[in-house]
C-alpha cells in the first residue's frame, strides 16, 4: 500500500516500521513508537499491524489519535474493540475507520471496502477514501457486520483466483501442454 501511496504523491509522512530501513524523502521511517516525535501531528494514522499486535501497538498510538482518525486495515478487529483499547490507553474520543484492502492493492488494482462509525466526520471519510483510492477502487458499507462478507469475498478472493490459475495450469499440463506454456496461458487468462 505504501508504494502506491508514494507513487500517488503522499504528503510527507512518518512510517513506523520495525522492518524498513529507509523511505524516500520527505518521508521518514522510525522503528519504534517511542521514536515518534512528541510534537508530531498526523492527519491520518494507518494501522496496518497484524491483528495479534493490536494490544501492543495501540497504547503507543493513543496520544496521536487525539488529533487524527485511525484507518485500520486489521482483519477481524472491530471498530468497537479498537476504540475500547484506545480508550483504555487514554484516548476515549478516538475515531476508528475500518478498511479491508486486498492483495491487488500492491499493484494499484485493489478493492478496498470501508466502514465508518456514526462519529466519523465527512472530512475523515473523504481523507480515507482519498488515500485508499491511490491503490485501487473503494466502496463503503453502512453496517460493520458487512465487513465479514467483504473479507470473505474481496479480502480472501485473490487466493481463490490464484487457486483457479494453478488448477488451469495443472489441467493444461495434464492435457499435454508443456508446463511453461500451460503456466503462461493460465496466468495470462486470469490477468486478462
């Protein structure tokens, strides 16, 4: 997602990533939340940690969530759960917007569906839509429980497409095509 945002002209940002060494200027990377400047005032916080890391990450982000909405791309973590964790960390008024991108976002062809709770402003929704449209198409659901269906269809859907391509390749090989040709035909058919 970051690559798509950078290509789209992302405003100067700070990326918290323990595994990244550098990022092109004017952006910068920090490895730990303790390294975030205390005077940093983000416009938006993108929460893209693994769901099991939420309890570890949210307390460090709580001071910044007072000024900016959080856009969560963590599968299975509800707005209510994230909001409660932020309240426990000292930020009871945090606004969390939930999004489910899919892997084609890596090449700018993603489908991201979002849910915003009633407390999210139109400006916060528009900011999320703006950043997510840089990696593909966006849509919104009106009820958070619809995110489960979104996850099943577009979040998990690419895996089924990959499986289909593998099966097409295997079938081509079984029908006598050279393996490299069967692979090429299957991949081009799916990408087309």
